C-alpha cells in the first residue's frame, strides 16, 4: 500500500451501473427498497389551485426520509381512512406580480386536531426552497427533529476533460458550479457554518488544499507543504483544519490554521500512528476519527484534537474500512467497508457498537456523509448519487446529478 492509496483511490475506482427501482412523479428522483407498511401513514392532498408541482415536491421529500408511508391524493375526499396525518393547502397567485401564497396545514386525522397551520409567500423562482421550508416545519412537528430539506450538498465531479465542484440542494436541484479546472479535485469538506468549503486540487502539479468562500467565490491555499497535501477537515470553530501531509516520513495528520498559506506557515503534528494516517474527521465533541494502516490494512481509529493515543473503532468488520465521517451529534459514523471486493456504505453506532450496511446493490460505494439532522446519508456508487435513510431501508437515486464521474460528495453540516 503506497502513500496515495487512500487519498487518490476515488479517482482510480472502476465504476459500473446500479439497477434502479420504480420512479415517482418527479423523474429525477427514484426511490427504491424498503417496506413502509409499518410506518405512520401520511396523506398529501393536491393543493387547491396548484399544477401538482407543490404536492409532488412534498410527497418526494417525505418519501425520501423512509419514515412515512406516503400517498398522494387528488382531493381530501379521496384520502384513505387509515391515514394518520394529512397535509393539505391552498395556493393563491397574484396575476400581475406572479407572487404566490401558500396556506397549508397538517392534521391529525384521528383527533381532527390541526397540528400546524401556516402561510408562506414566494415567487416561482424560489418555489422549491419555500416548499422545502414548509416540509422542514411539518417534519419537525411530526418527529420533533429538524428537517434537512433546505440543506446543501457539494460534489466533486468530472464531465469530459473538466473537473468541477458543484453545490446543489439536498435533492440535486439548483446546481451551481463553484470552480472548474482541467485538474482533478477531491476531498471535500464543509465548515460548520456552511460558508466555506475546503478541497484538494492538482492545479500546481501536486495535491494542494484550498478553502473557498462559497458566497464570494474567492479562495486561498491553506496547505502547500513539501510533498502531498490532502484530506482537509475543519475544526468545529472553523479556525483550523486537519490535513494529511507527507512532508515527513509517511503520511500523517497535522493541524493547520485556516489562513492563507505562506512559507512560514506551521503544521502541528496531531496523529502519527501508522505509516499512513489520513481521512480525519472531527466531531462536535473534539473527537477525531481517521483511517490508518497501523494494524496492517486500512482501519478506522479514534483520537482527539489533543492527539491522544488512538483506539480502533472498526473491530470485527473485515480488513478494509475507510473514509469515516461523524454524525453531527457524534454518536455514529458512516464509512466504507470492503468485503469480497464490494465497497459498501455502513453505519456504526458508537454507543451500541452495532454496524450495518445502508446501501443496496452496492459495488463501489464512496464517501458517505450525514445530513444535518443525522437521519439521511449521502453517498455515490458507480457514478450515481444516492440518499439513504439512517436504517438503510429506503434509498433514493438522484438522477439529475449526471456526470461522467462523481469523485467525491459531502453533505453540508448546517441546514
């Protein structure tokens, strides 16, 4: 195993094609797997005076969660009597300005209690964001957990000879290219605020770490030390980053300041455990998980920002486990497990020590990460982007993220 095994393997994976399941109203969203029969039944009624796009968007959002048995109805009269909750509403559109106003409500059908009744105003351009906000409110009312429907994702992709970083809504819509270059880009990392994104490019002929202000589009180099600079991740306060550097013997994890690199920039050694220590991720509690070959092959270990003696996290899970990412509450990790040549996205509960796969029909899963509410996981497999719910019972294929190659992806930490 050489120094670039972990940091460049995403570029070397030979990608195949996954089979897909049945499509719903929105052909860019394909939801597969699972049996929702035991989940709470949620009825989505077409809103009065809408073209179907609003109720379809709400239906898709709640299907993606895998937590509800969701059905769409043309009218309230058609709602199945066994449905426990109903979302319905009315749309008014100003014929001159095109401004839209949605009045919506969530009802408990058994008690006839209106659990939520609100109004949202928006124009057609911001309709998707407004509907996602509505769904966040409804989801939180039903589950007491914040929704993640207004969150963002970032992808490192290749299309032809161009490599780009793309920002999109959680479901792949409203894509915006952040940077495009003729050189590979990998190792995406958001800061906690969602204002900054770090990544690695080969624009200078070797891997160098950048931080980019998403709103302004400006960027700066934070790590350009001798040798390879890779695998950045922000500390919880965004003031520093962990990076993997090969400037000394082997590849190890260092802590650097989040500021423009200069020849006098310092890198404080944090983890020197194996010949290769890389892919660090930092939890909100200051714990650090990383991949190391300390035990002879890639396994996941845990330390902290003080550099405490690492302990192995992936026990009894075979001889290949990489690319671990914390849940936002730091109670779980998601990572890639290889078994008999199959790379599969997994979840490990750090409290119960239970581990299980969350992807179906996997061949070459890469780079899983949690949604801000820890209920969903983004990953890709064979150049197709997916969202899985935390239990792995529902998997959603994001067809509108269509690129020659998906190199990396990361869910933002904020909503």
